[in-house]
C-alpha cells in the first residue's frame, strides 16, 4: 500500500475508534473527547507543550547524571553493579531514587518522545518528505557541528588530562581530542561521541529521522495487531541487550514512540479510563509509581548483588521493562492533568525549548569543571559550578545556534513544500 494511502486509512480508522462511545467513562467526570482536549492532543501537527517540558526535564536529568558520574563512588556501579558501596550511594543507585540522575533512562525517554512527535504529524497528513528531510537535517546538524567546535574549544582551554584517581567514567568518556574523533562527531556516521559523548544518541536520531516513512508504515500497518507490535518492539529491546546491539535497542524505542502515535486512540482510551475513576489523581499516582519502578528495573535486578552479565535474560527483561517505563512516562506527560500542569510551568517550558542545546553543551562544561577543580572534586562543588555554567551556555547556544537553525529549517521547508512543514 502506498505511504500516503496507508496513513490516510490509518487516520480514518483512528477517527472511527475515537468517536465510539465509551460506557466506562460515562460514570466519571470526563468523556474521551474531553480527555483528549485536556491532554492537548493536537490533530494539526503543532507542538505539544507538555512533551516539550518533559524533554527539558530529561535533559536536566542527563546534566545531573554526568555531574554525579564525576564521583568515583557513583560511577563504579556503571562499570560493575556489584562494586556499589553501602550507604547513601547504594540507595541512590539501586532504588527509584536513581531516577533523579538516571541519564541512560532519560535518553530512553528521548527516543520514545522523538518517535511519537515525529510520527504524529505524519498521521495528520502534514508530512511532505522532501521538505521534512531538509528541515529535519538542518535542525540536527548545524547545532551538532557548533557543539563539536565548542567541545574542542573547551578542551583546548582545559586539556583532558585526568589524574589516576579520577572517575573511570570521566576518563573513558571524555578522552583527549583527536582528529578522527572530531570527524566522527561532525558526521555522526561511525561511532560518534569521541569528543562529546552525548552524540552517540544523535547517530540513532538521524537514522530514525531518515527512516521515518518506514517506521510510520510499520506503525499504521493493519497486518499485525497494535498490541503485538508493542510486544515485538519490547522484545527487540530485550534481545538487543543480550546481543549488545545499541542500534536495535535505540530503533526499537523509536518504534515504540511511533506506535504510541499510530495507536493514540488506545492511549486516549487508557487515559479516559483513569479519569473516569472516582480518584483519578490517585490512579495517576499509581501509574507514575509503576513507571518509576519499570524505569529502575535494570538497577533493581542488580540490587541483590547477583553476578548478572549483560546478556543474562533477567537483564534483558529489565531493559525491556525500562523501555515500557519510558512509554508510560511519555503517556503521563501527554495526558495526566497534574503532570501537564507541572510540565507547562514557565521554567520547565524554558528548559524544554532549549533541551537540545542543553544536551549538546553540558558535558564539556562538566568535565572541564571537574578538571579545573583537580580531577576528584566534591560533588557539591561540581554541581555549584557546572550546572549554572551549563544553563548559561545553553541560553547563549540556543540564541546563537539552535534558534537560527530552526528558522533556516522552516524557510527551507517552505521553499520545498506548498505548506509549512511542522514534522521536523
């Protein structure tokens, strides 16, 4: 079936589903249509502010994550979970408290978010492929190039020479700058992340962006039930853990986001069921608790101190559950009234609009701060200096680099399409 026909058919069927009466919610305060309106689910492809806010929170978590990894005691479990020390460090590693600085899990949320927000406009017929590709690449690559140059400049001012007792993570993930590493990060083609470690995830963002039509076709296909496709994507995440295959893991999480967009009537239904209960706030709190437990699954299975290699089935199951938890977090941000209120706050929206800039510039500043303070500084000193510096540089980077790239992307899209493209 042609791409446009497949999407049109899926839109028609979704509309029929959404308009069906829901007996279960007639008891409560809200209908499905009311829930959809309150959730800000737009049918015209415009941005969803609460999801922007979630993206900002996730970027802030990644910043805190890298700041805490400057501490050898907190970095050690990422090399070997059995090496975690007792006390506060154990609790912040092997319980849901870890979510305060769960950078890996925040990236999982990024992947699901991207799958959702890039697929939604395609479901409404606003995707013009030629304009989409031009706009999407212009939004991604100029900021990446500027971030690489920024990283090199910071490394020239503060050379990456680590003392012997420094955090293993800082030593391994922020090595000296090399010409090969710069080229890899500028192109995002082969093993990016040598100069700026966070760029490893941008490689898969680019791959997914290029393959978006394929993901949409898979998501809207009627040959396989929606629930079966969700299960298959989760199984792929688990299999990727066994195979140590980052590509499969990342792309499966993007697919989960695409499936959430294609099956948004199912998500609407679940939200309507929750809002139809006598105590919807309590129900949402329980869903949030479940999401926190699922996102923490990898660390929970390591909490007893078992020797679990990466390919162990229990670890694979934990990774799949983390992907499911990331989907729940996105759904909560999309539909939960309390979460929507928090994520719509001015400061969170400010972070959300600049989340990409914050993601790109923070790590060079964190590593430079640690080095200037001697390589093994106390955590409070790293947080006190690196976090404000990262936020300040984020504001400048957004104004000078990211926002102009957005404008350029919109102008290019307008040239290549009869209608402005909002999918990028």
